[in-house]
């Protein structure tokens, strides 16, 4: 695995080498990886394919020292690696080559590749000529699908199964390690600003970028604008560039509740740029841009929202630095606003602590969490919430205050997003596209992918559509950003790219800076992994919005097909057109708010797809949609996966399958021959028929929010999963299947529940009935009766904290059944036996449960699968057949030999305990179940 160092050359080296080397890197698509070291002679870059001579000339002519065609031919003849040839050219190896093709080589070597002196970095990483792990990569064709280059096969070569979008739809399994540098920030005093201003360091500018090519562009822009001189395009008079011109971070930290809070001032930063960006030459008095050294043409720099002259849209360099600094401010604000207030500390406790660079480094995890936005594994363990079996009562005081605080935070973030969005490349802005809209800087995509994507992914992973609707001031602005990005060809591919997120910090090294010994730097090795891209994350929200809209429709009567009228009936029919107003249902304000938010989400998704078709083509959109999550219905094609040959492959296949099928709409009606409401395949059929055609606004809103949560948040795992089926026309009629958790006597059994969201839902809990009872005979648990009653405090059928109107959810009920009822020692759920854990009575109870599970929850369900879970049950046992077979052997060995009873509560302490008994019918059931596996293809298919 490569390590890409963010730390760049020294200031003197950057002045000399950076302009030429990054001119080479600016040719789009030819960057693969760039390794930066302190030694300029070891600054190297490998290209994915060999450039033609014309392209080589184009690269070198991007600098003042351009190559002639003869020099290009000589360099490419001697060096097959184009970037090695370019480096040798810039070192002056071909200065004596004449245009008449009389080539005099700087070296008499006739080899195609010439070994060069090893540098200190070569000793560590190997020289250019030594074979390394990238040798094969260099020989492969590298295709940049955002460029105009089209790969053509060699003569007689046939290329099969070429993926034209491999550079965009790369695997989420990708993993990168990056060494990132954190330097101590500098401050500067500006004459017009009252406080010292922090300057953005190079490490902070490049933080979070695991892509080698993007690193090169970021380093190039930072080096160009933070140091050196800018020459007048007319007379050559130079003006010095300073880091304070472009990289000032106006971050105020007011003291609120004894804590400092970051408040970025982006508008002040824009004012600072406006003061310095347009320079007047002291010699010829002409105006030019400090960022690009080009003449400032006033007719090309009109502000989009007004008519006055605005120089900040003049060139791509300004665009790149504004987006970089602005998104850095946004990221800092977002992280600070998202973190919970920490315990108050002595304000002097941190400032008086000094790190000793010659002593072992004491890593502060809080620093890493703040620096990288909360890494997985670095967050503090949260305090447990209210349980379902205790006597605690939830304290809901301060809820309004918390909502007001959250709204204030969202307003700050939303305002900053709006200010920065003005400078996004946008060809459709008011007044027409500006120069920087057409000439997009390469760092624009890099800034968005590493900084905006972090904020985007965090917000889109919200599992509560209701919460998003309440925070619409922030989410509407987020959707606007996604639309703007997808509208521009240079940025649109980002919508499909998996997001690289920081997952861990491997090590931290503190050392002194070689340039400034009084300052120290910290080197972190960051591990990045691929995750879902923006469009994929948005699709999960789209699924929630569609489910919510279905819930807002309320209960609809089943559509009865109209019989065709006879001619006589047609004549007698009176046309009501124009005589009666169309009846419309007025929604409550809360319902209308959720409806508008859901429609906005769907509109944004459609707009993004439409823009991607315009900018990237239909094939691109088809490929994108193939990778998006989908909500299946009864009409969807069945989803089949193979278990594979290993336990690992079976687990991976199971998780993929369960995620796809955990939530579906289906037809639960029983057709009737009259006009009466249909019957339903549910225990609550009568209750459902009584509510036919009713419309209860509060209930519809509650169901809409519930469905939005359930569609994408049902827990699925190899150990235990929850599957849901909802009627297509009556979303208040639901069926659930829970597979028993590992480590319990219920493991791998399938347990069915009928659910109905009654007329007072969510003011009252749902109605839940347990259905896996062997025809009303078996009581699997003290909380699961043979008649189907479910005892749970949330349902009001058990002591403890009950249902909280407007806050409790059906998902909580399902997870409580999964974790608290289907538990390791069900014997303890009986109030009088709660302190008898591990006793013979408890073990005997669990053994009896295992016998009931095999007979009913496994064998019975497999032989006669209940609707609508037949496919779920068969696939569950097919994918886990090998694991279940081993589990059955263990259960059989642990069986006490007792006769199975319908209610295990009758077991006493002095019962007979004989391991491995087979006279109770348990072995017969186990053998029959294993025989089904064997007959169906050696436990691989059913």
C-alpha cells in the first residue's frame, strides 16, 4: 500500500521545481500517484500511459522553458517513461539538441532507460529502475474517462469486458493509507482587522485527500499562491504574493457558557480577497489578477447577482482557493456544531500543558476526533438510554430548548453553505456563466470530495425523515448543492464516486520542523476506506420519502375495476363536469410540511439524474442506478444469491440478500366477490376492515414517519435479522419475521408477528400478535403466550416504561422483542424467577425451548412456509444450512433427554438431566431437518 506524503518540499525547492512539475501534472487524466519528499531530485511521478510527442511538447511548453519537437523526440527516444524524460528535460539534459534532428545526447548510454543516482528516498522506496509494486500498473493502459482521450486497442488485440466507468465507480472495498502533516498554525495581523488572523497551513489545506493526483493539484495551488512573485502581463513588473493574501482563516471564538465556539466569517474572507486580488502595476498602471497574472478584463467578471464589477470570478485559481478555504471553514463549523458540549475544564489546564518532543508522545484522542470529524472508534461511549424492563421514566424536559438550539446551529451552517455556493462552478447562474465557471480548477473536485462529502454523507445518513423535515432549512440547502454539482460536467462524476472516509489513525509522530525549529509538526498515518457515494446516500432518503408519501395517502379503498357501460346506461349518465367541484383533502400544517419535504427530495433526485444524463450520458446513469439501493415489491423479480463454499462467503451473501429484502410491499388481501371491503391475511383482519376508507390525519402522519424509518433501518445481520412486509394498499397492515439471535435457544428460528397500526396510532402503541405457536400450543417464552399475546412494556402489556406518544416507534418494539424476549435465558423473564440465572431449572427451560424451536420455528416453517415469507424462510435456511447443521449437532449433544412440553415453566429444580438423550423426539426432528438440507444439494440449496 502506498503512502502519499502531504508534506511538500522546502520553500526554495517549491519556487524552483513546483511550477514546472505541476505544469506536467495539469494535463488532465495523466496523474496516478505523486510522492513528495524533502529532496527535489527525488520528486517523481509515473504516468499511466506513454504520451505522444505532441503531448510531451504541450506539457513542456506549459512552462517558460518549452521543448522543441527535436528535443521531445530525443527525450522520448532515450526514456520510455515520459515523466522521467520530462524531468531530464527540465534538468537541462537536452539543451544542446538542435532543431535539425542532429541529436547529441547528454549521456552516451544507449539503453532505453538510464539509471540515475540514488537519492535518500530511493534507499527507502527503491530507485526508478528497480522493480516495485507499481511496475505492473505502469504497463497497463490508464484511461481517464473525464478527458477526451479514447483508448484504442493495439493491432490485432481484442479487449473484452472493458468498464468505461472504472475510474468513477471504483470499489467501496478500496483502502488507502496517507501520511498527513499537522503544523502549528501561524497568525498574521492585518491593518484593517482588529484581531490576529490565523493562516491556513499546508497540512490543513491538504488534509483528507487520499488521491495522489488531487494532492499534486492542491500542493501546486498552495505553493503558487502562498509565496513567490506575480508578474505584470504587460511590462513584467513583479508583485510579491503572501500567504496572508489568500489563506487567511477568519475564525472568531466567542465565549458561550464558559466554552469557546468557532464562528467562521466567510464574508470577511471574501472582503480580504477583494482588497488584494486586483493589482495595479506600479510601472504601466495596468490592472492584473494577483492569482493568475493575467489582465483583469472587466467585461468578463460581472457579479451574477448584480451588475457591478466582481473580480472573484476571473480565473480558476481564485475559484480553487475560495472553495478550499470556504469549505475548510464549513467543515470546522460543522464538526464543532455536531459535537456534544464537553465537560467544563479549567481553562488553564490545557494551555499550561507542553509536549516534549524528545519524550514519548501522549496522543490526545479528542484532538484526532476534532481534527477528522469523529473517527469510528474514537467517539466516547454514550450514556445508556431508558430501558424497557426497568422502572425509569424518561425526562422530556428541555425538549423545546434543544430544538431551538439545533435550529440555531442549522441556520449557521445553512447560511455558510449558501455563501460558499455562490462560488461553485455554475453555468446556469443568474446573468450567465462566468470565466471561472467554464475553466474549473482541478482542485474544485478535490475540495468537494474530501470536505463537502464529509458533511453531505453525515447529513444524508440521518435515519429519521421527520428529523430531516424539521431541519429543512439545512437540508434544502444541501439538496441545492447536490443539484448544482450534478449540473456541471467537471463535477458531476462526484455523485457516483464512493466517498473515501477516514476510519482510523494508525500512529502519530511529533517532530520539529526543519524550516522552523521553534515549531513542531505532527505526522499522522490515516487509513481511508470507500463508502457509499452522494447519489447512493440520497437514494436511501428517496426510499424513505416514497414510503412517507405512501403513508400520507392514508387508507384507500381497494380499486374495483369499472364495468363497461351499455349504450342505454351511457345515455342515462349525467356528465358532472362543471357542476361539482373536485373534492380535495386538506392536510394539516404538519402533514403538508412533510409532504413538501418529501416531494423536494424526489424532485432533487430526478433533477440530478436528468443533469447526469445531459453531462455524462444515458449509459452513465444506467450504471449508476444499477448500484443504487432498491425497495422491492411483490412484482419485483426474486433476488437469488449463492452461499459459496466457505462460511465467510455465506455470511457475505446472507448480509447482501437480507439488506435487499428486509422491507417489501406486498398484497395481503383476500379477494372478495362483492363490493364490501376486502379481507386481509392478518390476525387483525376485522379491525382493518372497520377502518377501511377512513382518513385520520395524525395517524397518517405517524404512519408516514414510521414507514420512512423502517424502510432503511431494519437491523440485518448473520446473527439475527428483522424482515417486514407491508400491504401495498393498506400500509397499516404489517407482518414481521424475526430470526432468533445467536447465543440464545431461539437461534436461527423464524418467528412471525402480525401487526396493526390502529386508529389512535401513534398516540397509542401498535397491536402485535405472535403467530409461531404451533397452532396455539407452544409458549416459547414467559413473554410470548400460546394464544399469541406479547408481553412488553412498550405495548402496555408488561410493567415498566410504556409507550411515549409521538416518540416511541414500531422499530423500538421489534428490536425489544428481538433482544429482550428472544434472549439467552428466557426462564429469567418470568417475574418470580428473575434471580435464578444458570440454575438447572433455567437450563432445562432453555433445552425445552430449543426442542420447540426445531419442531416449529425451523422444521415447521420450512415444510409449510407462512405467507408472505416463504421465500425469506427458504433462503434463510439455504444460506445458513451448513451453520445450522453444526448448531443442531451441538443442541442435540446438550439436550437433557426430557419430553418436550408446551410450556417449559413446569420444569422444576430436581428434574432428570441426561445429556444427548434421543427418546424425546428431538433427534428425529433434527435428523429430518438435516435430511432436507442433504436432499436439496448437500446443504446448499432448498
